[in-house]
C-alpha cells in the first residue's frame, strides 16, 4: 500500500490528502500548529481551511513531522513557496532515502529565482529524478468536495511520474503526466500573478473583454519566459497553463483574484490580507518572476505592472491604462 506524507495542512495540503486517500494511500498530514492537528484528529475535519469536509480514516493528522514521514513513499510539500526551503532543510534528514518529494506549491523563490523543484533538490540534497510537482486547475475547495478535476504530475523521470500518477488518480481527480517540469512550474507560479491582474480589473468594475485580454496576454508573456528557460511552449496551452489560468481567473474562490479585487476596489495589500490566514502567492511571486525575466531579458509587462501595484508604486487604474497604452505590436511577439 502507498504511504504518503503531506506536509502543510492548509487548504491544498488537506484537499490533496483526501485525493491520496481516495486513491488508496494512507496519509500522514502534518500541521505546524499542534492545536489544529489535535482538532483535526478529534473532529475529523479541518475547520480552519475546509470546514464541512470529512477527513477519511486513512488520513492521520499530526503535529510531529517524524510521524508523518516514517516509512513514506511520497512527501508532498504544501507549505507556502517562500517558506519551503527553510522547512525542508530541517526535515530532510528525516525523509526516507527512496522517497519521492513532490511540490504542491505554486511560486518562485524570491531573490534566487528558483522554482520549487529546484529548491527541493537543493534543500534535500537530492537529484531531479526524485523530485516531482503537481499543478493544474485545482481549487482546493472543489477538489475536497470531489468535484471532477484534471491535473498534471511532472518530473524529469518518466517512471517516477507514472508511479506518481497512479498514486494520486482517484475517482474524481485525473492526473496527466508531463516531463516538462520547467514549463509546468512556471505556468503554475505565473497564473497567480495573472489572477492578481484580473482581480484588479474586476475590482475596478471592468468586464469580460478586459479579463480575457489580461489572461491571454499574461499567458503569452509567461510562455515567452518559459521558452527562454527551455520549457515546451505547448505546456502553457495545457492544464498547467491555460487550464489553471482559466480556473483561477474566473473563480471567486481564488485568493489571488480576491486580493487583486480588493486592490482594485481601493484597499492596500495589508488591508486586503488582514484577518486571513490564507496565502495569495502572487503577491511575492510577482517580484520573483520579474527578477527572473530581467535576468533572461524577457519582457513581462503584466508581471511588471502587478509588481508595481503590489508595491504601491502604481494605482490599480494606472495598471490597466498603462498596459493598454503601451506601444502597438504584432500579436505574435516572440511567443
Ligand atoms: N488552495 C488552493 O486551491 C491551492 C493552493 N496551491 C498552493 O499550495 C500552497 C499552499 O497553499 P494552501 O494550502 O492553499 O495554503 P492556505 O492559504 O490554505 O493556508 C496557509 C498555509 O500556510 C501555512 N503557513 C503560513 N505561514 C507559514 C510559515 N511561515 N511556515 C509554514 N507554513 C506556513 C499555514 O499554516 P497555519 O495554519 O499554521 O498558519 C497553512 O497551512 C501554495 O503555494 C498555493 O499556491 C496549489 C493548488 C491549489
Ligand atoms: O492554484 C489554485 C487553483 O489551481 C488556487 O488559486 P489561489 O491560490 O488563487 O486560491
């Protein structure tokens, strides 16, 4: 029987533990707050992130990372992107020698510009054949409710990715394989930035033309970055790219879209975040993506404008006006 550890009991870590349990695995679900682990154990529910969703018997919540990692075949990492390196550096000595480490996070590390699979390889001291990612149009609440969804599991190792695909293929969750790890990760990270931009447009009261234009041009610029970094451009038209951008940018459940909407309505980032435990990864990833784009001389106007709005250097209405008034170009500009 497959044994899995999910480290991080926010919305996605908890929802993914359910996917794995539905696919037949036993799952250790680590929460960093002991009180939450104890509540989940007694209530059989994660009231902070997925109220009303029952945890199956195969999911064992714990605050002891050793207990979650003991004898595990897969370690699914569901902590926020900027916190992954420091946590995994501490956890690495406890990870079984043959376990595959899987990123569930969508982000790019600030300053280093590293993707999550790169951070995992460095922090755990392992090669890319033991690292994988899961990414796609997977809003946690819908997945936890067992609404049908597809996703992508990616690794450079085709065998690893096929085994991982089996381990998380449940009646409601259908993973596809991909070996383009660079493209899958960049797409997943950048869609949060695009969702912030779309949220701003929603907050300003703009309609579907504005949203579709931001989605399409946002996808074009991340495809450009991906190609510069060696990704397959087709990845960006698949579940990790188009699929996730559409889900995130159209859903009121998206925390990135919600935060962008609050900015568009005139609140600051701090005001928009107040009172929520949830992460909107785009807020920190936008600057990381922009740094990466600068290093590779890739023009990313949507990410650039979003970063300026997040920093308070540009107003939401200036973001839209400035994007529209840029110099005219052919549509196929690079990618
Ligand atoms: N939610 C979703 O629909 C999806 C999310 N993802 C990605 O999954 C990753 C995890 O997000 P998600 O599960 O949604 O998280 P949530 O926003 O639901 O919850 C925040 C999580 O981060 C934890 N956390 C906050 N600060 C720290 C810290 N300094 N160190 C360690 N953990 C911390 C919280 O722990 P605590 O409760 O103790 O504060 C909690 O587990 C993100 O990269 C996100 O983009 C990917 C696909 C879908
Ligand atoms: O990644 C997600 C859906 O695929 C969740 O998006 P948010 O983090 O914006 O809620």
